[in-house]
């Protein structure tokens, strides 16, 4: 059963939470715009399975037929010590991120979550503390995403990806992702360095990167999009952004590991901070830059 939890003091935001279902929801001005789930057996990672704009436009795909492990907005390492945590459960080995605790925030719209990255053999390799906060911004809203990672055992851990090479030009991914609705075919990519096609922007480093597309179902042209912002405090800032636009796949990703793996030492904490801006309409470069300066710098 869903029950209201905190955040009602924030104008226009209302949250609901069901521990039994592993479901956290957020409504903006009476419209449900976010659903976060963490107990779905088919999901290798917790995720925002539903993401809508303030105007009600659908942004994400959840369990698309081509990549059912793509679960809306989600965070996933590709390899941890050589074990595939991205899609391995769909290929016979269940390496998954398991929720240890989940608690809605009392004074903000958001939640605090702890996770264990568990191998198919039952070994915990990495622990994560995650805090997600939502706030209204302009005519849209922000998703602030903080993840802090530590080793679970007495040894260092290697976080890795499929290498980005001439033979694997789709490689480099491991981290925070948004899988878009198929409306977003042929997007406009707007960044702090200018406007690009998806192909031109792919694997370039940006402070912020907006992925916007035209919406089906309207006679007059209508747009929506998501901007992914890399915080200045992150290691390897500015992050390379992967801007996929294939016939059957539209995808935005902050590629922390694009150029090389990361060895997480025992006793070390790797902290990564990102912000999504979810909006109706086309990207506004001046607005996006001002948001980045305010929340990410």
C-alpha cells in the first residue's frame, strides 16, 4: 500500500512510498512524473522506470524488447572485477545490485538507499550509498543523483567497461543512463560547447549534455528532453557523454570509464554526482548553463 512520505511541504511535489512493493513515486502539481522501483526480479538494477515531463510527456522506455535490461533512468557498472553487472542476468549469470535499505527523505522529495553489488556466486563486491533528491526548476524539474562506492572486502576492485574502439564503436558505457522513448529518434544534442547531432557528440566531454526530440501525436511540432549534468566535483570531469541514436535505440549516458577502468582501493570512497533536468520544449542553452552553474559547479 502506498503512503504519503514527507516532501509535501515542497510546493507542487508529493511523494508516495510502498515498502512492500519496493516502489517510490513522485507527483508534480498532481501529475505522477516519476516511479522508482527496486524489487523487480527481472531488473539487474533499481531504476526510475517511469519518467515524464511536467507536461505529461513520456521520456523513458522500461524493458524495451531490444535491451530488456534497460530500465528507464538507471545506474549500472558494466564489469566489476570482470563480472558483467549490466545484462548478465539475461545471459545465465545473475550479478545484481541488491537493495539493503531504502528510506524516503523527511524534509526533501527524495530517498536514501544502500545497495550491495552481489555476484552470481553470492559474493558482495561493492557497497553503494545512494541519495536522490527532486526539486522543481523553471518549467521542469531536477533529479539530483549522488552515489558513493566502497569495496566490500579486503581487496581493491576494478570497475570496467567494454572498450570504445574502432571495432566496438558502441562501447565505453558503465554508469548513469537514460533510455529514451522511441519518440526521440533523430534528436538535437545541445551542450555547453554548442549543438550537435548524436553522432557528432558521441564520446565528447561536456559539462552538460541535453538530448531533445520531437514528440509523436501532435499536428504542431512539440518537443521534450533531458539534460544530463556532470558535477565539477566528479573525478574525470567533464565526463564524456554517449549519445546513441540508432533506428531502434535512443540513449544518453555519462561515461565515467570511457577512457580507462577505475581501480577502487580498499578504504577509498568513490563519489559521483549528477543532475538530470527533465523538461518540455526544446533545450534552452542559457537556462541549462545557469542551472549547471547553480547546482553543479
